[in-house]
């Protein structure tokens, strides 16, 4: 019903915005990924939106990109995942990172998001498999073999961050075995 808002940004109170569109101000909830890329108050803003109609409220959610809005719509279709949880997921990781986590079936990356437990993370991975672009190999740097996925999971299990693990994986030659890859990645991490 309301697919896009274009107006003046009046207020920014994370995660909620107030956008004036020709004299009518809309309250819009946005993920933090969108919030960080907003202009200052008093400036023009354009948001793609999703209107959720509930028995007790009409809620408007805004996004800086169509990819974010599409992932949000996929997330809220999943049983037990509401709009708040979907916003948390999009606030906790980028669309590309979520796509990669789904492709590699990495529940550990999702459980780092506040409000996402192990069972919810596993349900998300199961329900989103095949529905995000990364499953087609469109995310650059996404791991394409089981060994790379196993190496990444091992590094994450050892307590390294996603960013550290991804950087270490770049030092591992393609086609390395899991044990050799872990050794090379750990060597790269110890130098850093």
C-alpha cells in the first residue's frame, strides 16, 4: 500500500524516524544499517517501505535499499519471526553477510545477533535456503566448497570474529585440505 516515502527527515530516534511528506509526518522503523546511512535532520530522504497491518496497529518499516526490503519480507514470512526480529537481523548483519551465512549454513553467525538463539538461527537457515541471492553464488568471496566452509567454522568456533576469519581465509590457497587450511589461517592470524 505505501511502498516508498520521499520527504524531509524531521527526527532520528533509533530505530524510529519521523519523515515529513508534504505536511504529513510518518513514523518509520528502520534497521540500523539504513539508520547509519541517513542524511542529517532537515534534509531530504527517500525510503522504500513495507506497511504491516495488525489488529492493533499499522506499522511502517523503511529501508535504504530494495535488497534490504526484500530480505525483510522473506524474514517476516518465517513462522515465529516478527518484524522486530527481522529488523534485528538486518541491524546485526548486512544482506551480503546474511546471504553468505545462509549459503554456508552457519548458525553461529546468526546467534551473535541479540534475540537470535540457536533454534531460531537454525530455522532461519532452513527457511531462507534457496531464497537469497548468495545461494546462486552471487556474493563475491562466498565460499564455494565444503573445506572452506569447515575452515571458516573452525575459526569462528575458536573465537575469531567474522571479519578476522574472512581475512584469514583469503590467505588460504584454493583447494587446501581442512587441516592445512586451518593451520595456514591460524598462521595468518598470528602475524596480524
